C-alpha cells in the first residue's frame, strides 16, 4: 500500500493498492519485514544512533546518522507492522526538537557545531529530507501522528531559515528537494514546493564553497538545467535529478523536465553498467566520464541503484515512456536485489562486476568500512545502503503498476494483486525464472478499459494470449482492451532462452568480452562453481548458453552453462563464502 | 656529482663523478637548475612554507609542508648552485629547532598538536626523513654546515625518542628508513642504522592504529618480509621497500633482500604500467590487485615513479641484475620525464595513460588540487611531485654508471663524462631519438678493465663496434675488455624501428589494444594531432609504424605514423593546450 510519489499531473498515475504475494519480490518483501528491517533496528539501537535523540552529546555514528534512522522509519511505515517502534522514535525526536523546529543530533547543541555552519558536509538538510520522506510514508499509511507533527515543525523551520530572504545555501547532499515536493503533495502546503524550487534553482550558481573534490561532487558546478549528463557523486546527482523532476511536474516546467530526460538518456547510454548500476569511481563515489565503466572498480553503490529507480519512476509517471520501466527492472534485479544477502542479514555497499580477490570476511560484530570483500557485511560505518534497501523493499508494490484514463499499465512483472478503479487483477508468475505471466481479472467495473503489460526490451518479442487468442507482441507495452469480466485472462510468454551480450565497443574496460544474460538477469561466473582461475577463463560466444538447472544454495536460482563454465545470477553471488567473480568474460 | 645511495657492500658501487652534457637528460638537468628548482623556491616562498620555520603559527600548507622544503633543498644541494638559499633555510630551521632536537612547524608548539600524537597522519618522521636525505646531499657535496648540524640534532632526537626502549611507533609515511641508513653511511654513526632497523621491523605487527583505508594503506598490515607484492599507497610502499633494501645490504640480511626482490618482480609483472608507472587507484593513491591496470584511471603518481627508480637503483647496486636498470630507464623516460612541462614550469601529479576529456586549464596563480586536467599545473595543494622531480633531475648523474672490481657499467645511455679509477669515458649520443651511442676513452690507468654497456631489453639485439670490430650483442650488458688507451672507442647501435606492443592478456582494461613504442619511449595519440575523436580510433597492427619526422613544438621529438594516426612520445603530451590522449589503441 505504498505511494512514495504522488504527482498532481503526468502521463500516468501511481497505483498504491498493490499486494505482492510470494515469488521473487514478494519473498523479498516478506524477508524485509521479518528480518531486514529488524536487523537495521537492532544495529541502530546497539550503536546508539536512535539514542542520539535522547543524548545528542553521545555523537554515536557519523554526522548523518539521523538520516538512517529516518530511512528505516520510512521502510517501517510502508511495511505497516512497526508502529510501536516508530512511535518510540517519534517521542525521542520530539524531546530533541528545539523550540523553533530545528532538529539534529549533531549540530546546534551546547558544545557542538553551530547549526548550518557546514552546509557542504554537515548533512543537516539531508537529514530533514529523509525525515520528511518518512513522514510522507506515515501520512499516507496511518495519517498524522507525533512523527508527522515533529516533521511539519522541522519543515516549517527549514522554510523559515532558507526561504527567499533567508540563508541562501543548499545542502551538500540533495534529497530534501524530492522530500519537500512530496510533503507539498501530501499536505497541500505550497511553501514546501516553493522551498524545493529555491533549493533546486540556487544550486550551481554556485551556492556552496569549493571543496577538494570540486563543486561537481555535489552538483554545484553549474545549474542543473545546463548539464549534459549526471555527474559527480552518484547518489547526490540522482536524488537531485529526482527532485528536479518533481519540481518540473508540479510547476509545469517542461524545459527542466526535458533537461533531466536528456541527461538520463545520456547517462544510461554512456555511464551505466549492464546491471543498471551507476558510479564508476571509488574516489568520490562518483560517475566517471562517458564510457568509463571499469567492471572491477565499479562502485555501483546500492544507494545509487535505489536513487536511479526513484528517478526513473518519476520520469515514467511524467512521460509514460517504457524505457524508464525497463531501467527500473534492470536495476531492481541486478543492483537492489544484489545488495542484501539471501538471508537478509548482510549487505553489499558497492556492487562491482568483477571481484579479483576474495578479500577478508567482514567483521560480524562491528561496523565495517565500505569494504572490498566478496562477502556482505552486516553493517557499515556509513550505513546508508541497508536502510535504503529496506525502504525500497517495503514500498516495492508502488513501482508495479500505474493507471491513466484508458486503463492500467503493469510495468513490473511480479506476482500479486493490483486493485484499480476499473479492474482488479491477479498476477501469477514465476518470473524471472519463468517467462510466463498470467493476469487474471478478478473484479471489474464493466466499463471498457485497457490492460497494458510491459514486454521488456531484452525480450524483443513475445506472445500474448488475450482471452484465448494468441498474438505476437513486441517490446514496449502489449495492450489488450475490453469491457473486462471477472475470469478474463491475459497470458504473456516471454522468451527465456539465455543469451550472450556484447558490450558497447566504446567501453574500453570490457572490450573483447561477453556477458551472459537470461531474461532481466545479468549472470556472472563465481569461483565457487568454476575450478579455473577466473583471470584465465575464456568464453566462446559461438557456443550456446543453456539452462543448467536450479541451485538450492541460491534460493533455487536457475544457473546457466556454456564452454564448461557455470554462470549464476549476479544478484546471488557472494552467498557461499569467499570467492572471486566476474560478469564480463573474455571471448575466445 | 651526486651519490644519493652509497652502500658499504653490494654487487656494484655507484660512480658519482658523472657529468651530463646536453642531450635528453643533460638538457633537463640544465632546465632543472635554471627554471624548475627556482620555480619550486618561488612557490614555497610565496605560500609561506619556508617562513613556517620562522612563524610556525602561520601553518601555511599541509602538515607535511616541511618535507617539500627539504626535498627542494636536496635538489639544490645536488645541483650545487643554490648555497645562499640553503644557508638561509638552515638558519630559519635552526631558530625553530627545540632544545632536544625536535623540529616540525606543525606539531609541538604552544597551541598546536602535541608531538607524536598522530603518527598515522602527522608526517613528523616523514619530514625528518626528507630533512636527512637533504643533509646527506649536503654532506656529500659541501660537507658539514648549519643544515647538517640541525639535521644531526634532529636525527639524534629521533633515536632518543623512538629507540629500543622509546616510543614503539613508526611513521604513517615511510621514508625515514632509507634516510637513516644513508645518514649512517654518510657519518658512520651506527645508531642511525639501528633506528632504521627498528622502524622496518616494528612495522606490520602492527605499529599503527587502524584507519578507514585499512592498515594496508601504510604497509602496517603485515611485516614487510611476508608480503608477496607491493601494496597499499604506492609511494609509501616503494619508499619502505627502498629502506628495507638499504637495511638488508648494511646488515647482511639476505632473506629481507630476497623478499623485496620477489615483491619487486611480482609488482613489475602484474602491477606496473607499460610506462613504468605504479599505482592503479585514485581512491588511496594505491596499488591495485594483480592485473588491475586501468589506463584512464591510472594514478601512476610522479612520486611513485621517483620512488620506483630509487628502489630499483638500490636493487641494482645490491645484485647487479640488469632488469633493475631496464626498469629505471622505462620509468625515467615515461614517468619522471612526463611530469614536468617541456618548459619546466608545470607538473603532472598523476600520469594516466588515457585522458578521456580535456578538463579545465589549471589555475596559474593558485595551488591546484591533484587535478584531472590535460594541462600541467604550476603547483599543488599537495605538492610533493615538483620537488621530487627537482631532486631527481639534480641527481640524475648518479643513476648512469657503476663500477665493480672488473670495471665500469654504463646503465643509462646519456651523453656526458664518466670518471672512474680505471678509465674516464666520454659518452656521445642522440639517445633516445638515435640508437647510436659512442663511448670514447679519454683517460686510462692502463690496467686491463671491462666496459659494460647496457643493451636495453626492448632492443632484443644490437651491434657493438669495439675499436673497429663489429659484433652482435644481446639484451643485457655488452662487455668489452682491454687495457684501454685514450682514444679507444666503443659504439653501440640499437635498433630504433618503432614497434607495436601487445598487452599481457591478463590485463582486462586494455584487452584488444596495442601501444606504439620506439626505443625506450612509449608513444600516445593526442587529439591535437588526430582529427578523429580518440574514442573512435582503431589501429591496425599489421600496418607498420614509421618515423614521421621531428616536431619543433615538442622539443624536436620524433613522431610516428601508422593508419593515418600520428603518435607522439607519451612524455611530451599535454604541452600544446587542452587535449585528449590515449596510449592503448583498440586494434582493428
């Protein structure tokens, strides 16, 4: 029942009454509720990040620790089964809030740095951004409560302090832009929209001090309208772009929307991994130049994957262009699903496409650095990724379907129930292992309407059986129209034969290599299955790839074989002990 | 007249009476004296790094600014023509030295951090290391003076403070190990050797606190004897290895020497660029894993090139193995010669092998960050590289020749005069543009002795004319023996036909590419000469490369052509305005 984005206008409108049941994503959503979010709560409690609100002088964690409490709360709010914990946190926050609405556990207290004296690195507005996103989740799932009233006071304080005649700064880490637009959407309060506009428009003129990494790091090197691609720190760039889309939609700024669409297209073409991952450099967690996509040093931060999905979803709602839904699928299956361990208790922060050495096992009892091991760590010193996975899994249903005046669009092929004014649909599928997707109408208004089913771009073509009539369909949306009756059924058959993928010849780092894919999944070689040193393997793409059965160790994932090599889905690697791994394999 | 390394034993002994006259290296040594060292002095004066000794509360520059003053002094001492400036600096240092010998402009003063409270990052012992290296240069060129007496007091203080019963720490940035052994060699004072031994042996057990980058960053993750390759921060790793070789030689520790030899061999094979550059990662200026050698993100710091030469020179003296001399040549021509602009007034800090975008012009009037531009910067916020080039150019003669009981070995083919007990030689050559090297005996003791001339490994074979008799010689040392008479002449003819070089197939980042080389020089494509976008070019290695004349804009460098492409020597790129560049070219 999640609706993180609720634009007042656009090509498509979100559908929040989507319930996932079992299958690839339903299972993960369940694991999120039973294991992953409680895991985050346990670590944040143990490390004192929650108690910072009671005793800010403790200074537990990094200067942005508050934001991870808020991201966890957002996940808990969408999940719906953690009310007691949210209420407890809200009460602690209320006690820490200053009279004018200011709330941060690191700044502003006696003996601490003065508020807003380090907008470049202090993350105060970033923390508000995540607080506001959590409050929006709360408003849309439970209504007003202490968490939302604390947040409203904080948001009003931000508008007071950073309004048109106030502090002319912006935050070194964007996110408050998206958050304020959404709070406007959730409350109707126009000052939040105006404040988001000020933050987007001030940026890049410049609004912040220069830093060693340069202003490009936090996208303050030029106004966002003037950029040609996303650049600098990947998460910052993508959150900012998301806020710009929200702003463009709510203010009718077609130029701004077009600018972000152009930047997105260029970024997907030249600065995005086959997995959907973004961010080529460890040095500043940043985008590289065009075609700079090293597999071994891919940063591809989990949070950048989450941010990329949030941005693509906004662009999909605004434009209805299927490319955005395709990219969401690729990123969900190959970045967001990759970060958490299959048991939900460890996480990758970076998601490289080539692990040359196994590394050391992460410390199970302490915060880890961002880490270079082939095994996931339970928690990080900078632990943005676990809570970002948590809030994404909790709100996964939000990204499945939309409606417009003509009917319903199913963008992500996940089993569950989709309830819309015209029809209620029951989707049954073993996707991504099976390519068969059945959509059964269980309720209908009886009015004629369309049901559109995304045929992924990787498929090329597929077969749609519409109430018994088979017909070929191509990538894009397969559309069926009828005055639907309960029991009517659509069946999509996608071709699941595994395939070799050749890289763009401009990408120097993987020249002469091939990758294995099957359906929406990128595959990889893991040393666990392949006796040959992975620095010596070669693949002959003239030999066919074939399904090689399911692996019980990998949640029954389908493995592939070719040339005596065994490929596993990329998102499952690193779950069976220390290993090396590679996605791109040198071709014979 | 430089002798930076003077071992008491080893396969070869250094020859310090080498005068370079004109040619590739003589010209650069002259430029160093007239332009490069004065440029460093002007910047260090202007930025207050020298006056820090008068007013340490000024805190100009970074916490290791003292070290750049010392590296400049070392260069000035080898150069021999900056006595007034050295004396002025020595007098300022004397005023800043504390009663017990402690001397650092950042720590230890009222209102400053307490001495030795941050060995991980404080660089206090690192600064002493460079002070001591400068003092050794002074002792060997002028004898004792105020600079050397200040330094002796500081070195004695270090032994007092960090001796066997003292502070058990080491420096986060090695260099003092090499420096103390050399001070022992220059003074005969054994406590300096013992202190160097303590610093080398304490390291890796561990001796320092853990840091976010891990102890591997400063080689404190394991004892140096146990490593299999150089690892972590490249300059730190190479300076430490140099100190370990010095220690091994002076203490007869054959196991330690063998360990460094093994690590060197593995590092050259798997962690070194075709240019000789080391350091694959920007994130920690560090070595990558085996075969992780991205050309675009090559860090290949200039200082790591200098350090690599210093290490290889020590190994050459200890073992006499020609591989070390070959590697020194490759690194001198393709890393150290690349850093400074042809006019001596700008520097590359990193030396990537692929520049995808031209970047912005560096600020001519301010410190630059380490920079990603295709143009060299006059000075850096962290400005270790210019002074490292300066001291290397000033001491270049030291790396040219050695002697042993049988005679003289000429390792680097540079024009000039080499004076040894047995013979004095006049070397005439247009190398590296010409492959002809003439060695004329101008004085002789009349005793029989050998003259050994290095035939570089890239040559494969060559022709030696020994007093009129031509014979083929192979890579290694071409040896001629005689009771030499003035007027006797050896002439080496090296094959200078340009060649295509294919990469090691394990290096993923340049698979399917070729590089152009000629003699000891690596070549590159610069956009200035090639109208096609360098991301689109292809080379056909079945087509021959040919000399294409000399370029007056590039100090009369010989350019190459093939496939309608123009290649220039890598070390000359970036001297004609903003540009893109690549060494490795995708093969058709």
